[in-house]
C-alpha cells in the first residue's frame, strides 16, 4: 500500500471518494516549510538554534470533495509546532502555527471563474501530491515577521527591563531643550 500523503493521486478519485487524508508528520517532511525555518534560524543571533526543530510535529487533515457545481475542492486544516527567531528580541522561541484553507483545484485552462470562499490551486494535470498541498498551505500561513507576544517576553533583571523601554521616551523634552 502506498503512502497517500506522498503519492501522486488522481484528483477525480480523491473527490469522488470524498477522501480524507490525515497528516501526522514532522516539520522536516515538508521541504518548503523546512527551508523557510532553516533560513530564519540561520539569521545571525546570539541564541543557538535547537537541534530538534525538524522533529517538531505537524498534524491535520486534507478533506477532498466537490462543490454543488462539481468543482473539486479540498479543505486544509493544519497545525505545526514551529521554532523561529523573534524579530523583536532576536531570541529563538517555539510557537504554534495553525491554518485552515479551502482550496479549489482546477486545471490551468479552467481557472477563469472564481469560487467565493476558496483559494484557487492550479493543476497541470489531474493528479496531486497531498504533501505538496499541505506544504504550500503551511508556507502561505507563515507570518512575514515572527514575533512573540508582548506578554511572553521575559524580563530577568532591571537592566533587561531598561532595554525594553522605548528609545524615544524623552524625545519631546530633548527637542524642547534644543529649541531653547
């Protein structure tokens, strides 16, 4: 039996059978996602990237079906444990990426009309590799600039607290003083 996540499968078969492909994999199994994380972690930081970031879990499902008009669709629901560099503090931290997408699967020549509520995924032929759909959905869900929430920034000492103050806190006073 072939692995349905990595196999080239006919879209018509997936749709006609209303196939649901469950995903339980590792971040390292998704080539584009892993490349994006690796590039982020390679950024110059003082913190050392954990060795196990490729082993973090990705789970979810791909549910194939058809709309009333017979168009092939897939509902993508994914969650991934991510390791990233915070763009505010430049520390490495872990966070949860979750995404839900509704994709309309069309042949390149059939991509003229939109289907409300669905993103269009163009296919060259009538086959799809489910892990590629999942990989693309995860990459599309990545934020442009990954940052921890303000509440999760830890302050260990008064010196660290001073670093978190805004650099322009007394700018108005300095500008008024310069005018005099």
